[in-house]
């Protein structure tokens, strides 16, 4: 359980997830990789966290980074097409 509290393990895990994203491009693993690196940086500051709070930190940071990555790399024409009138209207 001591490995979950070490900063370098989280940074290595984050780098591994970012490298996995290079092999499977979907912007899915990139958010988790950034979250893991940020969790490692939080632990590097010297904060002593329990295992549960480390995983909670990882979850929150991964969710936020996943949303940021999705918005940053969104295709400009990815919005759904909307219609003002029905095709059967005269």
C-alpha cells in the first residue's frame, strides 16, 4: 500500500497512460494520464494523504483534465445538426 503514496509511482503511471494514448488515440487515456501526473505532483508537495484520499484526488483531477482535453481537442464541426422546420412542412 505504500506504493500508492509515492509521488514517482503516480508520475510513472501517468506517463505510461499518456504513452498508451499514443497507441490508442481516443483522448480517453490522456485525461487519466494527466490526472495521474497531477496526483504525483500533489504528493510531491509533501502532503500526507490516506490511500482513499489519494484515489479521490486522482479521480477528481482525472475527471477535470478529461473534460479540459475533450474541449481542447474537440472537432470544430462536431455539433449536432439542428433543423428549424420539418421536411414534411409545405
